[in-house]
């Protein structure tokens, strides 16, 4: 059974999860996916099958359902867990904080309790650069910076999640844990088979850009024009989702090596890019003229943040392979392909 190298992937039908499944399979792991599809597209399993050549095991459960999750642990001996399952819309979390605290924390607690009970050794947690809040003078953030004040209940669930994991690790050092602090994942699988499926109008920049270009949305609004940045628009660290997926596989390998057993690690490119630059790259790659306008600042947006990725480079031997141009190109391919599906 162990030869199958089973990894439980909660929330594995989502944007980052689905790409990580393909990366796990390429590296010889067997993902077992727990997802109730409330925030994922039902076509994802068949799409993944086309990429990896077989249908992986998808179990339609809510990780907040402890009984169903227990049943899954009874059936499989997991070598590791990648815990993606969580809500992620910042604005929605402000409107419905309890929905976010209940879902994100209960799902994490259930998964962790079972990890400890069934003696699973390795646990990778989806965290976010949102834990830094508004960075001070230094926009290139390192992992040792004190966590900021999260601008949203969503952000708080990531801060609390990391702290909860640290406490559990202190009491049970048998469980090796990596909290990956994602910057801004964009792009799609180079095959064009999987990508982002925003439900409703997207909050994130890239699906809004490509969606506006194909006419799904009338116009892109750029939030704010007078930030203290090169062109007045916010700076973010955009990372190709396949590079992010690869980081999860590297994190598992690192945890398995037993070198260290609790780490928080930034996963970003180390490059900051403004919103206007993203638009410019999109127009150059697609040959489309984007319909956009400036609008007011979005509450809670930080002016500028990008990763110091030295720790991921050295500890995980992880380096991004894709450029911003590749990411935009793949996101655009995906959007055009969706139009014809
Ligand atoms: N933006 C626009 N117009 C849009 C959408 C976004 O101008 O229609 C701008 C935003 O103002 C921001 C940039 O594009 O400057 C990136 O915005 P995203 O919403 O794509 O990403 P964020 O950096 O706001 O959010 C990301 C993750 C969140 C996480 C946050 C932490 O998506 O999950 O980083 O900083 F909480």
C-alpha cells in the first residue's frame, strides 16, 4: 500500500489543488482527493484524467464532516496531506465572517485530528501572504516578519491556522508541517485542460482581465491610481500556478527528508509587478485591446508586497520556471478554450 505513496488532497478540485494533483502524479504520488465541489467545477476530474491518463480517486465529501473524513482515513494509509479545502474570497469573508471561521478552521481541525490519530507524518497547509497584512517600509517580505493585522476574516483564518499548526506540532513533533504562504497564483496548465473556474464575477485580477477580453465582463476596473508605486497601481508577486503546484511536491519531499519539522515558507517569484504592467503584458501577448478604466481603491488592498523567496529556493530547492508572460499566455489560452468547451 505504501508503494502507492498516497497523498490526501483536500480541496483538490479547486484552482491550485487541481494543478497540484497533476504535479503529484508526475512525481510518482497517488493523490486521493476529498472535495465536495461547492467551489469547484464538476468537469475537473475528467479534465485531470485527460492530463494524467487515468481517473484519480475523487471522494465527494465536506472536510467539515468528521464522520465522512474518518471513513476516508480508515480506507487509506496516507503518506502525507495537502490541505487546500477552504473559502478564499476576502470580500465575502468580511460580509460573512462566521461562515469563514467555521469552514476554514473546522475543516483544518478535523483534518489535523485525523492526521494525528492515524499517524500521518507530513502535512502541507495552504497559507497566504495575507498573513503579513500591510507590510511596513519593506515590501519584499521574509518569513520572519511578524504577522500583520489581517485585513479580513479570511486572512485571520490563515493566521489562526498557522498558529494552530504550530501548537499541534509542539505537542506532537511526529507530525511534520509546512505552511506555504502563497503570493498571487495565476495562469493555467500549459495543456489548456485545467485552469481557474471563478464562480460568479471573479475577485482576482487575471480572470477579470481575460474575462473582460472575451466579453464575459464589460470592462476591467483598475482599483486605484495613486498608490506610491512606479505607475500608481498596486504591486503584487504573480506566480504561475504550476510553479506553485511544484512547490507543494517539493515541500512534501522536504518534510519526508526529516531535516526540519515545522516551517513557514513564502512561495512567490520575488518579482513585483503593477496592475498596469499586467495589462500591458496581456495586450502584448493576446493582441487584444483591453477595455479598462480606473476606479476607486478597493478596501483592504495593500499598496505593494512581493516575496523574498530565498527560503523556498534553499530549503526546498524550488525555483519558479515560468515567466509572467508564460503565466498570462496560459491564462489566455485557458480562457479562449473555455469559450469553446
Ligand atoms: N485588481 C484590479 N481590478 C480587479 C481585480 C484586481 O485592479 O478587478 C487589482 C487589485 O486591486 C490588486 C491586484 O489587482 O492590486 C491583485 O488583486 P487580486 O484580487 O488578484 O489579488 P490580491 O493580491 O488582492 O489577493 C491575493 C489573494 C488573496 C489573498 C491576498 C493577500 O487572492 O487570497 O492576495 O494579499 F488574501
